[in-house]
C-alpha cells in the first residue's frame, strides 16, 4: 500500500509536517563510518605501528555497533587490544569529532525528497539521539540544515528517544499536532513505536536489523524518493 493509499484508507488528517531520524534514515551511517575509518588509518598510520589497516577498520566497525556505542569507549578498547601507544584516546576521539563530517554519505534521493516536501509547504524537522556538536556537523556535512525548521539532538534537549516528551517538544516547535505529523525512521522501537505512541503517522525505512513486524509502521520504504508521493 502506498503512502497516499494509507492516508486515504485510514482517514488520517491532512499532513502538515514530517520529522526524521538522522542516522540510518537520512545519513548512511555505516558507509560514512567505513569511509572515515579508512581515512583515519591512512592519516594516522604513523602512530598505529604494527596494526594492519584491515584489522583496525574491522574492529572499529564491530565495536561501534552502528553508532550505539560512543567513540571514547571504542577507542579505549582499540588502544587496549592493539596496544596502541603512539596516540592517545583523546586525540583519536578529537579526530573523529572533527573529521567525520567530511565523510558523511546521504542515502539516495535525500535532497530531491526534501526539496519536494518543502515545495508542498510541509514543515520539516529532525529528532536524533547523540551528541549535539557531532550530530550538527553530520547534518552540515550532508548539506541539508537549511531544509529543516527544527533540529532536536538528545544531548542538547536533555532527553532522548524513545521519550515521548522529545517528540512532543518537536511538535510544539513546528506548531503542529501529532495527528498532522509523520515520523520517518529506521529504528523499530526508538523511532517507529515511540512516534506511534505519541499519535504520529509512521514510516519505517527498511533495514536488516529489524523485522517489519517489529516496526509495525503505517508504511515502509526502501528509498527516500518514495516519500514524495505522499499527500
């Protein structure tokens, strides 16, 4: 069933706003991390003596857990496992915070989709868990900040998904009700189920970490361009 059909058959209110998760929804974080960590190794390999690039990259990605483990923990573990002594955890972490933005990869059709939604007069927002500086740098790295009327980052808001208060705060900033807003995300629990509890329409961006039944969204997409058909 298309998004348009979903709205027609369920009698949903006229859509006024669309809110998005960031990592895994707009930002192809897995690919971004792969590109960054290869580059970090190449730039800092003089400090990583005796460590093969393949081992460094593979272990970083494993420890990162798709972004759910903060990088100070990741780098601490890397230093212990590889017995790194040529560079400190803080130096590696600072490099990540400062350089990751240059390797941000968008999912296909990101900007055309955002442009199409803005052209229809929809208000747009982002609700993302994470550290404020890093998440804002990622948004700027994608070149999409100007599309959004509000951006809520958990660190700066003092709460994180799936807390319903964070969703309500975003709706207040957009000056819309839950029944006229849609949330698009990739996490079945923190994005889709959390937004449903608030009363928002939900669209799950499919991925291999969740079953469609776990998300139980109003609709599901594989490509961001599918959002353009909604009314």
